[in-house]
C-alpha cells in the first residue's frame, strides 16, 4: 500500500473515532454543553487534532451530509431516463433510509438535530450543496433551466426534511420511507413536480 493510502486510511479512522466519541458526548451531555476540549479528551487526541478535521461541532454531526448529495446525484443518474423526475427523486431519497441503524440512537440524533438551531441551520447549508450536486441531472431530465430544476430539488429536500421532522415527532413509530412518500404525495397532489 502506498504512503498516501496509509495516510488516507489513518485520517479516515481518526475522523470516525472523533465522530463516534463526539456523538456519544453530544447525546449524553447535550450538543451545546459539549466542548471541543471534552471531545479531544474523550478521543485521546489534542484539541488541535479535532480542529484539523472539523471546523465546528456542527461539522462533526453533519460532515457526511454534504457527501450524501453526490451519492444521491449518482443514484439519480442511474435511474431510468423515462421515469418521472419526481418519482426518481423519491426513489433515491428513500434509499438513504435503507441502511440498518440503531433505532434509538438514530432517534436521539434526530431529536438533537431538530432541537438545535445551529444544527438546523447547518443542515440547510449542507442541503444547498445537494441542490448543486443534483442540478445538472435534474436539468437534463426535465430539459429545463436552473429555476424549474432548482425548485423541484428544493421541494424534494423540503419533503425529506418534513418527513424527518415528523419521524422524530412520532418517535420513529412510522417508517421514514412512508413519511417521505406521503410528503412527496402531498406535493404531487398540489400539481406535480415534474
């Protein structure tokens, strides 16, 4: 293995360890009450090391969200061209919910997300990156410009956010994919999204 490969693996392992430790602290102590010093001490690294990988606590929680936009865009590009865009977006966003996870932990993280204004704001910021990632493919499929394509994407992301918030409010008693389908259906009932 090359030294670059070793460095990349070491970096990925360090990031994963810091995220895991930080998430445990956030869920135990609360997001606002947890400091970078707390995270560094629990992870057994320096405060500077934590800052090397994460500029803010919000980045620790939401760091993977921006990368999800590229994955969603790639999944969208893999959908059949003759499938309606709105249906394709629902299908690829539903795939996000397919990874097995600890239900109770996911619920706690979701409660933290929807209950912390700085995390909500940062989530919106990350979703703007999703819009940029999805825009070329949605424009191609709709054969339209930025305004219509961007609006369709924004509506899909709003549906995802609404479904996530409702899933949290219902304490996960209804599958997220069902809530997402209902949110997409609500928009479709208003006249469709393409």
